[in-house]
C-alpha cells in the first residue's frame, strides 16, 4: 500500500508535534529501533537514516571519487559505522583493495571495497550479497558532487539494514559490499567477482541498491525479475506492505538505450557471472550526476519507505535463498 505524499507529510507534522509534546514517544522508538517497521518521517529511525545520509554526502567527503582522500574519508566513516553496529569484516580486514584501470594515459590507481558479514543462523548454505557503491564523481570545476542519492542513499540503507539484522538475525549469511569505483565502470564489483572473498558458487544472489532516496518520479523500481522470474513473487509479496510505490521493469532488451538497467550498476558484474540479482533504484532525476544531488533534497518519508521495502525484500529473499541459488545460470 502506498500513502499519498501529501498525507504522509501531514502525518509527519502531527507526529512532530506529538514528539515535542511527549518525549516518551521518542524514547519508545529509540528502544525498539523501529523494528516493527512502523513509524513516521520524524521517528528515531528516520532521523538516524537522514543523519547518516547527511554525513556520507557531506562536503568534507569531497565527492568520494575513487582513489582520492575524500573516498578514503568516506571509507573510514563507513568502517566506523560498521564497528559501532558490531558487524565483523569479511576476512582479515574490512578493506579489500584492487587496481582501478584507467582508460586515459594517467596511471592506474587503487580502489578499495569495504566488505563485512553478518552470519546467518543456519550456519552455512548460500550467502546473499547486499551491495551499494560509496564512490561518486568528486570535485569538478570547483563544485563538489556529493552524490547523496547516488549512492550515499544505498550505503546508508545497508547500514540501517545491518543494524536491524544484528537484532533480527538472518537465516543465511548476509555480505555487506560497499563497492568503490562504480562510476568508472562497475570496477569495484567486477574486482569482487574476479577475486571473490568467498567462493563465488556460494553466492546465492546479489541485491543491489543504487539511488534509492529521491521521489521525483514517485516510485522505486525493481529490476532483474525479467532475467530471474522466480524472484518476482518475492518482490511482489514484499511490495504488498510497502509505503512507497514499487514498479517492475527496466530489465529487457526491447527498451530504448539507457532504459534497460541490466548492466547500469554493480549488479551487472554478478549477472555476468550467472548470479541472480535484483536491483532497486529510482528513475534519473534532474540532479542525476549533477552537483545538486544533495541530501537536503531527499524526502525522508520516501527514503524511509524504500529502506523498509529493501528490508522486507531481503527477509523474503533470505527465506528462499537455497531455491534462488539453484537458479544460477552457467555464464
Ligand atoms: Zn550510482
């Protein structure tokens, strides 16, 4: 179900007033951490979501271009958050370096993926890779491209989901992959599958989030079900309780160039290896790859809704992961 935007905003105004009048409301939500999925645009979970978005999309991160000090600062911030939440690294370190190949004559630089894991209660079986990319476009002509939607929003959603999975353990291992150098051709994700930190045949699926916070077009898209039809009932079932409009598509060859998103973000690297994927993202908006992609342009209620949908979808996928893993293609 989807609430009209105006209604949601009105509800949040009432809730804000209630919070001012009664501090105990904040206390209750802070204790539950919003685990029920209930809440409004002004509750503690949404506040934390937006605080994290503002932190990762801050000017001090200098646009997080791969190989720059700004990207290193963003990486330190992400690792700090993971440590605070209590998520362990996958392997000896959170940092998984790789070489970024440049097309120009300039020398290759180093990229670094950040990879963590929450172990599932089953103690084995396939793993789910939940991904987003933390790099963006850096500084151009003196302007900082903060990439709040692209893709600080996906990274922050991963952190929120990690926080919740620490309390509500998944059945299967969930790998949190914060990829670098997506903007230079999915290079972090390609390095991950080329030199995987866990056996590739144990990855049951990739759920990739890239641009999940802007509601300009009023909907969150789910791409990938045309390639992996068994995932559609799961994504539809999760959509039944969603507070944002969920649409399916952007994953077939008959679309005009640019509208088939099969290879337009990091999930493309998994798909190329025959690993089933679902991608969540919004339509391009006026600030797409512009300096105006700023955190203050994000509607907190919409962003909270996409986060809740991603979590609901993850739980469904987790429950069906052995069956999904059997749908792997031989590339
Ligand atoms: Zn992106």
